[in-house]
């Protein structure tokens, strides 16, 4: 028998793959978790074996929803029920708190009698994520990224804003702005120390970046504020974008010396109007953010806050 014919060689191959692979039984209890799964999710093997997939593989930024659904319906649960393979694109919650876009494939595992006894799921970061990383490396080389958060500098972000404004004035292609402000900075510093702020900002920046389209632009403004230029986004589209951002922020809990630090934020949004200047639209989105802040200080009210602020600007 050659070495490649030994039964244990296949397990070693699975364990070392950089594609995430894990196995569950009928109750979704995790029985196997490979190196790729560790790398993509941040969860180590010894921390997840014996736990359920719903506890570990959080998706869609809904970890704290009233009815949590860690895996998208039509994926692992459906495979265990009906045995049909599935393919889905989802956002997984990394252990560090940010979201990671992945492509997931699930297949049923059957015994010799054809009975479903478990399931296997493989996942890998989407191609768009790999492209984003390559682009980030280039931008970092040009000095165009904020070193703390990893998003665009304010200078480059404003350049994209001016470009979109010119396109709107010449071709009437709409765009929108969203501002997100980290709330409770003084409380975070007092409770956890100043070092936690950089970690929270980095995690929020990654979450917001992964929640936007590749054609959108996200940058940092001031000490604790982000702004996104949403290309080809009209006032009828902005609700969905802000809700997606809200879900991403709502699930953030940063690991800090054994604590899970929640993040609160305020959000303001607006859409470009005819004959506006850069100063005009920035002033409007700033007013929207200020009106949202009282509600946004409690994250559950963030959606209401930015909607009221945006409506007030119309």
C-alpha cells in the first residue's frame, strides 16, 4: 500500500486545506474544523469542536437578532433535511468582529444505507474580497489609506466625491453620501483604556468596507467618523444600503482582554441634488448625522435615527 492510499492521509489533507471545511452531525454539532476555517473565521479548532454551527458560524450581521439565524436558510439546515447540495454567498462574522464575504457549499453525508447522518460545508472568501485586498495593497503603497482603519484617507475620499458630483452635473447619474460616527468614545476610553479605540475603529472600517459594493468608496473623517460615497445610488436605494450597514455594525463585538466590547454608532445619509456644490452636500449629510446622533447613541434606534434625519433634509 502506498502512502497516498492510507486512510489517515485524507484527513491530513482536509486539515491543511486553506479553504474552510467543517463537518457537523444531525444536530449541527461541529465534529471537524480545519486550518482554512480557522484562518477565515478566526475561531480555533479547540474552541469550536462540540459546539453547534449556529453558535460559531455567524452570518449576515444578525448575531443579536430576536430570532438568530447564523447560517442562511437554504444552506446547512436544508441539506440536513433534504440532502440537496447548496451554494450561497453570505457575510460571516469574524471572531474579531468584522464581516467577511464568503461563498459556501454544503453537502449531505450519508451512511451505507443512504441515511443522512451529517453534513459538510466548505467556504472561501469571495473573489471580490481577494480583488479588494490586492487593491488595498496598491493604495497603501500610494499612501492613500488611513493607517488606523485601513480605509481611504479623507483627501482621496473627497476627490471621489468631487468626481461623482461632476458626473452628476454632466450626466445626471445620482449618488449618495452616508456618514457613520462611532459613539461613546469617552466611555470606551474610561472603561477599557485608549488602546481599544484603534481596534474598534479598525473593526468598524473592515465591516463597513465589506458591507459596501466594490464601486463605492469609504474613507475616514476626523477622529471617529467614516463617510461613504455610494455611486449610482438614488434616494430610493439608500434605505437598503443603510440597513445593510446597520446590520453589520449591530453585530460588532470587539475582543479586548477577555471582554466582548459592543459598538454604538450614529448614521446620517443624503442624496445629491441639482446645482449642489461639494460644500452643500457635505453640509447636508453633516446635519443629517447630527440629527441622528441622539437616537444613534443607542444602536437599536440607529435605523430610526438616520431615517428621520434623512427625511428632514428632503
